[in-house]
């Protein structure tokens, strides 16, 4: 289980109950069940709906903008893909208490049943994921999303490289004091290899999910068919390699996704997949420092150690 799956709620069920009473006049507290806390506190409501309330650090205008932007993004791509995605039915109009609700998509997170799957089932799921990503990363969806959300932005790969250079400086300032010398050297090598190689920046930018892992892929637990994809709050335009990082799930599954993916696969795509996978711990440390969550910093430190064992530079 990851940090989010063990992270307790930071909005009280009583508050959720009071916010939902105007929507469901007959609702009972027992019908509100906490499930998950990542960017959002997620609750099952009446065994039929999913309601998401931003983390306390985003329970404000920032969270409201995050929700409204995701709702608009989902509405933009819904007719362009075949896999079911959330369809928000209720969006709070109060910026001081933002939340969103939608009908629950059938199925459970792949992360919760992945260990039970057989090799042939892994290959089947991998092919379905590859098909979804091929469509999400298509030129058609890129054009629609760019024109609606990013029309005046510089989406060049050189601008993308600049953002990662800025991220490195931020990481050195905030993350490095939290690491041992060995871990700092490992990160320096990781970022040097990424930023200094020109072929890391010859990819074709695409729409990306931005948080695409097995926790956000819903499957039927009886036959492991994909029933939906959730959590698009980090969706943007960037490197398609960002969505292909199924390294923890093993070589067979990774290959099932990668080999069936029909998007443009430049010569350095696997190296970038490795980079995004390895730098994930720094995200938790930076967020933990900025929002004052020591448990998130600790999780980031642990994740760095784990991924150093997978990829020793």
C-alpha cells in the first residue's frame, strides 16, 4: 500500500455529512464511508456515489480551481475515449468548501488485486492499458486539450527541459537536507543523466494522465477487465513516458503495456520512464515540507531508498 492508501482523512465525517445533507435529505452518517486520502479525501456515499474533498491544504480557492479544471477536462475528453471515466454530477459552488461528486464506476483499484492476477491476466490488462494510453496520447486529443487549456503556452520540449532544471534547483534546496550523502549523489547522477542528454527531449508532447498507476485503474475483480480510469487532477500536456512507468508490477506487465502501446516511442523513452520512476520520492518530500506533513516526508525518504535498490546508478 502507498502513502495515500494509509493516509487518514483530514476532513471530519461530520463536516462531510453537513455538506451533503442539502443534496441528500435522507442521508445518514453511516452511509458516508472514508476510503482514500491523496490530493482529495475520498468517500463512498450511499454505496452509490464517490465524493471527493480536497486535502486541508487545498480546501480553499486553490482546491476549487483544481476541481473545476478537472471537471472541465473530463468533459472535454469523455467522448474521445472508450473507457469509462468519472462524470461529475455535483460540484460545490462554494469556493471555501469545495467538493465534487459522481456516480461510482463499478470495479476496484487494480492495486488491490494485482498480486492475485496470473500471467495471462497481466498480459490482458497490459494490452487494455496500452490501448487506453494510445488513445489518450493521440494527436486528436492533444489538439483538443491544447486549444482549450494551453493555447498560449510554450509546449516545446525545451521549455519542458527548463521546468525540470527549475525543479532540480528546488529539489536541491528542499529535498537534499533530508537525505544522506549517498542519496544526494544518486539524485545528482539521476538528474545529470536526464538533463544533459539531448535525446531525452526529442519526444512528441501528448496529453498525460499525470498520476497513472494501478491505484487509478479500476477492474472487475472477477475477470480483471478494466471498468474505468479515475483521478485526472494532474492531467496536462507533457512527456508520454510519464504514464508508462509500471516498473513495480514486474517485467511481464511492463512489457505488456509498453510493447502494445502504439504512441510514438523515441529512442530515449525507456530512460525517461526510469527517471520519472526514480525521482518520485522527491515529490513526497517537497509536498510534505511545503504543507507541513512530516509523515509524507518520511514516506518520500523511504521511497527513495526503495528505488535506489531497483536502479543503482
